[in-house]
C-alpha cells in the first residue's frame, strides 16, 4: 500500500523534474513535496523520507501510538520475508485491538478478535513447517492484550483463595510440624484492676491463635468478679475460672508471693481433674510469641525457656549505666544456661543490682518493677508430672505436689517442685531463642475505671469545646460560643454546628 | 505414598549399562577456548551444553572405542558468544556447528555412515537448532539442514513448530543448584502467598506497546491482576526471590520470547505449583515426568480469568500436586548438579537416549547414498569458521 504511494510520489517528482513543470501527478501527496523537489534526485530522496516521517508522526498523533516504527518494520521486512501478507493482516486486524487497549473505558475490549488472524496464518505455517502434521494453533506476530471488563478481585474468590492457603498451611503443619501435638493447659493468675482488660485482651488473642487445643485456668484473686467473667465469656477460649480467697495485695513483693500461691492452686486443680497436656504459666501482662507454643511441644517432663525481662520504670529511665555496663550491657534475660555440648549447667538470672535502690514497692508506683529470681513463666512441664498416682515413667526427681507448701513455706519458683534441677530440659535452642517477655505495667492501686469499660450513664464531666486544641477563626468565635453553651446546658437539643464532640454521650 | 512412587519410577532408571556414548575430541577452539573467553557462559541458563560435556567425559557410559558406541556426542558450544549484557548471540552459531560437523565427518567415518542419525547435539538456545532469538527469523531459518537426522537435546519445545524435530529430547534450562540450595528455608514455613511472579510484563526495549512479547500474555497478566492482592507480581527482582517462591502456593511460568523459562525449574525445586501459560508447549522429560498432574496449564486466552481458574481448583487436587512436587526425585531431575548425582538431569538425558535404542537398521546408509545437502541454508552460514 505504501510502496505504491511512494512510487507515485517519486514518479511525480521524476515527471516534474523532466518537464520542469509545476505540479507533480501526486494525487494525494502534499504539494510541498513536488514543489520542493528540484531537478536533482538526491535532495528529493531525503526530503521524501522526511515528509513520510512527518506524515507518520501526524498519523501517530491521531492514533495515539507509535505508528512509524510499525510501518518501517513492514517496509524493511518486505525485502527480507516472503510472508508479508500474513503480517499485514495481523496488523490491520489488531490495530483496532490496540486502540481499545488505550481507551479501556469507552470500549469493551474484544476478547475474541485475536482469532481472526489465525486463518491466514494457519495456511502459511502449513507451508512453512516441515512437518506434514495438522495446523498449528499458535501464531507468530502481534497479538492483542486481553483485558477483561472488570479486572478487579472478586470477594468470593478471595475468600476461597484464603481457605486454600489455610488448608495448605494446615497440611504443612501436619507434614513438617509437630508430629503428635499435646493439648496445652495455661495457668494465669489475675485480678480485676484498671490494666486487666489491656493485659487479658492481648493474652486472649494470643491463645486464640495457638494451633493446639488450649484449656485456660484463670485463677482470680479476691474471688470471681464480673469484670473477669465477662472478658472470659467473650474470649472463645475454653477456660476454667477459679476463685482465690485472698485479695491481691498492693505491695509488689506480696503480690509475687500471692501469685505463686494462685499458681499452686491451679496446679492442684489439674491434679484433681487429672488433666493431660503441657502446663504453661502465662501471666496476664506477659507477651508471648507463637513460636513458643510450637517449641514447648518438645518437652518431656520439665523444660525451661528464656524469658526476656522488660523491666522499666514509669518515668524516664534514670538508671545511669557505669562505663563497664556501657561496654557490656546486661542482657535482660532469665533462663537456662548451657555448656557447649548443649547440657544445662545453670541459670541466667536478671541482674537487678542497678535497680535495687529505685525499685517499686507498691503496685502502680512509677519506679522499676523487678522480677523474681526465676519467673514461673519460664518453665513448662508435663501435666502427668503432678498427678497423684505415680505414673510409669514419672521421674523420681519430682516432688509430690501435696507435700509442697503444706508447712506454709513460700514457693519461689517451680524449681521447688523438683528435687534435682539438673533434669530440667532447656528449650528454645538451649535458651538462645527468647520467645516470651515478662513485663509489669500497672496503674495506681486506687485508679478508677468504668466497670466492664462501658460508659453508662454518660459522663458528668464536661469539657468545654473552647479548650480544644484547634484554632477558631475570630469572626465565628462569638456565634460558636453561644451555640456551644446552648448545647451543653440543654443536652436534648440537636446541635447545628459540625464541631466534633469529644464525648460520645453528648450526641443525641 | 502411592503418588510419590508412581511419579518417580522412570526417573530412577539408571542409564549405566544401557548405552555407550563416544565423545569426539574436537580442537579446543570449539569448546574450551570459547568458555575461556567468557566465563559467564557457565552461569547462564544455557550452560547445560558445557556441563553435559564435562559430565560425559568422566561418566561411566563413556566409551573410548567408537566401534561399540551407540551414540556419538560432539562437544561444540554454540551458545557462548555473549553480549555485554550476557545474552547469547546466535549469528555465528550455524557456522560453528557446520564447521564442527565438517571436522567430525572428515576425521571419523561415523558421521558419514549414518549422516548423523546416531549422533546427538546439545542446542539449548531460545529456539534450539534454528539458531535465532526472534521467532519469525528462527522459523524462517528452520533447523540447520545438517542436523536433519541427528537427535537434538534442547530446551525449546512447542508442538507443531518448525524448530522442534520429532525425536528431540527436551531438557530444563540450567539453574545453578548451589545457589538454590543456599536459599532454602525450613519446609514448615507457612505458604502465605497465593500467586507469585517476578519478571517483565512488557519488553520495553524491543516491544514497548506489547502484543509481540509473550504473545501479549504477560501484558494481559499485568493489566488484569496488578490490583489483585492475591497476586504478588512485579518486575522488581528482590534478593529474597528464592525464599519467596518457597512461601508461595502457585508460581506463574508464562512464556516470554520463547515458551520455556527457568521458572519451571525453580518452581519444582521450591515446591511451588507451576502455572504454565504457554500454548502447545512441550515440557522437559515429558515422557518421564507427569506434568499434567504436577502443574496447572492455562491457555493464553484464559489469562484474564486466571484468578477464577486457580481459586476453583479443588483443594485436594492442590494438596496432591504439592505432595507430588515434594518428591525428591522430581526435583533432582530438573537440576544439573556438579558433580553429577543419580537421577539428575544428566541421567535423564541419558535415559532418554537409552529409550531410543536400539537404532533402526535403516539409519545406516548404503554406500554412495547421500541425503544431506551441505550447501543448503542462507549464504552466510556457508562461510567457514
């Protein structure tokens, strides 16, 4: 098509130069081409290409894509290939497709048009191929880019994909994870106070994500309260709510001891009911990683993990590190210590000497809360270890639970449950991996909070909108003031201003 | 598991004792000197030709007596003339191959005896022995006329295509085994990515509008799924590429300029179900590996519906595919480890050659009979090298 156009032009140029006349015979060609072509042929060739290029640029502007490259490929490919017919039909039919690609909103992209070029190409590939076999379905050349009218995810399919992923992961756990997982029994001492909801919510969500069956024994100081009961009821975790007769004391030292007694109570419950599984002590303010629950499945009788101790004070950290401490900062980890062959040789404890002057004595005091020597949360054991009947295989180095605490002595750490601490198994790569963190953050003992964290009836404290931090414009200040006062004195009236209320109870 | 055993049967055949291969001694300019000029040839996806030579030199199937050989191997590296970017230029390859064949036909009588019917060559380039990277030009050239009778071992495979001869053995592209081993993560890491792909969607340098590259399939993938959170697809190549594949359920293996890609090998090794989007492709060792049961095949015209297709696969089918992929003999068959190990791709190639034995008596030409045309092909190919 373009060859003929080109020849017409050059013919026109030849005729005009020969006759010396004005117009060339070029029917559709721009007059400038023949006019500018003088007698010599050299400049006419270059101007011819220039004008052709200009024409192609104009067409590209109109069409919206680079047209010239395509045509030049065609032009030059004509000299090399023999199957131009195929490529031209491909181009012409797909040109419309590429048009619709660039305007996806106005046209629905034709999904079927790519079938068109196949017919001519099939015959050609028959001729080209050396095999005498049946026609090829696959065509060389330009194809359309198929885009469906609504290229966005479908929610049902997304849900199906997520279910597939879940099932794949379950299968992975079955294949590569723990072979015969044992259920977990988690003991948590708690009591109703301001920060209880914060701590328990975190713990509940953690236990919900544990992939093993969990029985949660919650021992509450001061008896069963509605606070705790309502939190547990919504938890969707299987739990046992056990009351403990004493109220939680205000001093930290006393609180640690009370918690120990509560945990022992939990252990006695397990013993009475002969519950089976792995016993884990999860304090409500501790933070656990899900790896911990996979790791403790490895325990035989009694195991110990490293606990990261996050001792902090309420205010800015005033502990000044000595030079020595700056070079070798103390590692805030409590847990088993092993020798090079992986055997337990001792225990890392938290170095509390820097804090000894400034530690908190009362709950809620803004000073550093110190952990005990060996935190209970760092130990796990097989529930069968504390059963009444001496199970076969229960080691002799375990003390009988009834004998502990009968003389009124305090149980500092679970190591009091065993005769020989060297039988404890170090878990988590011999204590090198820290999978849970001990933290104690509490409000003052006398701080008040709305019961169940539901504000009912609405608060009586009113904060005037004038005291909000954002700036008011001066001209509106007066009218807004009136409106605010009206709103606050008569709570039933509808407020017309769009000012955001800080109190949810005020909006009617 | 029954599934695992049935898939691995043929893969575990031992070729030693079933065939004998004679390795021609070509002058170093055909092999060692080429690699010496550019060591990058040892790491790119066409490196199988070099490693196969090294394997055969020390293999138990090698024989030094050509009279008892079943197969003859010509160690000529035709895919080692690299651009600064590391892509092989095929322009000299026909001359190199021709020169090598001339050498062996003049110095040994075995080529002329059968005109190469009991010889095999490794041609791992884009379109095999058509020796060009552009499909139109490759089709136009066709397979080198001198290789008309020989067995070709190549990575390219597409049904009813000029560049796939009947009887060719399709092999996987080379993927560096040590590098993949170094990036292994524990198998209990949960697979949380649904579909994964890293690579080009538009070849901006050669085909900016799209439509030529990958027959528009990759561009279609991008346009349809770039906003879909289930599809982790992008052109950025992260350092955690191998680790990410091990955390994905499906790995896309769409065609590029040629239908084959190393993604298939990576998918199989990392346990990610390959989603093959290349019409009429012939996959490696198709007679030994049940690709239909391991991978998912999607027609190029169905790419816009890929999410519907993948989410509608029944879950037990997916689990079964993953179980089959976990079969270590499947992974081993895709790799070219150094030194060679039983069941690896080298052995699968030999198994393939052994399955073609014994040679039909008709391959031996009668005296004076000639069928190969030594002057066929473009003029440029006839220049000596």
